[in-house]
C-alpha cells in the first residue's frame, strides 16, 4: 500500500463516516471521525484475532509507523491548522485577554506538565508498572497543550461570552510553543543533561522562543498584507497565504524560535490588517474560503489517523488501568494549571470560578500530543506512555467534547445547540 493508496482509503472511510453521522447520530465531526476510525481499527483487530492471523493489523501498523507521522504532523499539518485557526481570532478580544492567554500558555503549561508528571509517577508505581520520573515529566509535557483544532470546531457551535471564547481559543493556539520547549527539555533530562533547567533556563527558553516567534510572525503577517495591496488578483491569495504559513513556520524553526507561535501570530496579524478594508474584501473572501477547506480536509485526516493509531499500540491490562487513572489525573492537573495562574496572578477574569470550570473542561488534547508522543525514542516505557497518551486524547475529544455544551449550559445557563 502506497501513501497515495492510504490517503485514498482514509478519504473513502471519512466520506462513509460523514454520511452515516449526518443521517443518524449528528455528532460533532471530530468526534464522529475519531469514533468511526476507532470502530474500523477495532474491526481489523477483531478480524485478525478471529482468523488467528494478525497480517492485516501488522501491515496497517507498519504502514502508519513508516509514514513519518511526527514530522508530517508537526512540520506540515500543525503549521497549516494553526494558521487556519488564527484567521478567525478577533484581535481586539485577544488583546483584552492578553495577560490571561499568556499566563495560561506558559505558566499553565509548565504547571500542567509538572503536576501530571508527578501524579502519573505515583499512579504507575501504585499499579506495579513504575516509570522513572523523567519519563513521567515527558508524558506531562506531551499532554500539557490543548488542541486548537478540536476546541475551535466545538466552540463554533456554542454561545460563550466573547472574552472567554478569546481566552480558550488564544490559549489553545499559543500554548503549543511552550509545550514543545518543555518536551525538548524533558527529553534532554532523561538523557542526563541537567543544563536545560535551573537558574531560570527553562523560563528563558520559553520567553525567547515565544517572543522571537511572535515578532517573526507579526512581521511576516504585516509584510504579506502590504504585498496584497500590490495585486488585485484574488487567486494569488491562495499561493501567498500558503507561502506565508509554511515559510514562517520553517523560518522560525531555522532561527530557533517558536514555529507554532510565529504562524499563529502571522495569521492573526494578517486577518486583522485585512479586516474592514473594502479594497481587500475579495482577496480576504478568497483567503478565508480556501483556508476553511484546508482546515476541514486536514481535520478529517487528523482525527482518522488518531483513531487508526490504536493499531500501533499494544494494549494490556496495565495500560488500560493506567489510562483509567490518568484520565481523572489529567482533569485535576488541568484544573490546577488553569485555576492557579488565574487566581494567584489576579488576572481579573469576569466570573473567575465559572471561567475556570469551562476552561478546565475545554482542555481537549489532540494532534500536537499525538505527534510529540510518536517522537518518543524506543525505550522499555514507550509503549505504556503511548497507551496513556492515546487514552487521554480519546477521552478528551469524545467525552469532554460531547459534554462541553452541557458544561457551558450548566455554568452560563444557556441551552446547548440541538443536533
């Protein structure tokens, strides 16, 4: 099976899942795609077990693992998805919540990783599958960032105060940068390097990479806007915006600053510069239409791949027990990492208690966590850490995603949307 064959098969499966879901369950598309791909993967596993032959599963597993998914997700999908999501951010609302978003995307990420890492270390000792503290911290860093793709898709259907919506969206877009820095530092610690932490080195790295990425992205976004004024050919919007997203991301990586923050900032600045200018309306309309299609297509592949990755992990009772304990632990770590900065730093968020509750439940994990998990080197702990990561991601997307409208209704007294 070639990569083209695999892509064609995934599109066919996505189309079938989409039609069935639209005619019956009417679930949010990310949830439907993930559940559908999990069902197909489970049927493959069951079929191989029934016929006493694991040939189909092994072939699919090898094809998935040989597809360089971490690089595709982190270097390709992530740049495009973050750029697509950033175009819908209201810069005015984001500026009003800048301190909150900044605290959650940095301090919150470090808190979430540390608390979950310490908790999962204790939990794994409890069930008799101990993992060194360094690798537990690596897992904490993997699960610390929330997923902008899933969050944006679900929030589009819900009624929220603009400030809270901007906080949730902004955090999910900007926290990937700190998470990647923390993941890299945690991996270095497991290799015996102690020079990456202490004496403010980690905070310095997060600050430098984040500020550098933001500066590069702002410059690239504004330069692209200026270029758009030299042409009235709206079809060029597609080429120019693709060049902006990919070159900004790769340029940031080459310069040693945060690629995710750079591409998000570029998209936010470009959308802000184009807004409200009649002369650029056709250019802007073409741009938004194209990126809506890109967003939908990449989302489709992403959630199908997450479901099929169950073929690449070995399930056993220790792994399932670890997942069952890791899920509430992830929620508690998320609650502390959101509530801590908001209360201790006096961020003056209206309705702080309700905002903390919604932010906690809206902390869905997704593609970034999966990509980072697949970068784990071969160690005796890799299989267990992958199982925990996939289990938490699946729970957050399916359970938290489906219940998010009711959680918001409980806190803000609004009815969840029908269907």
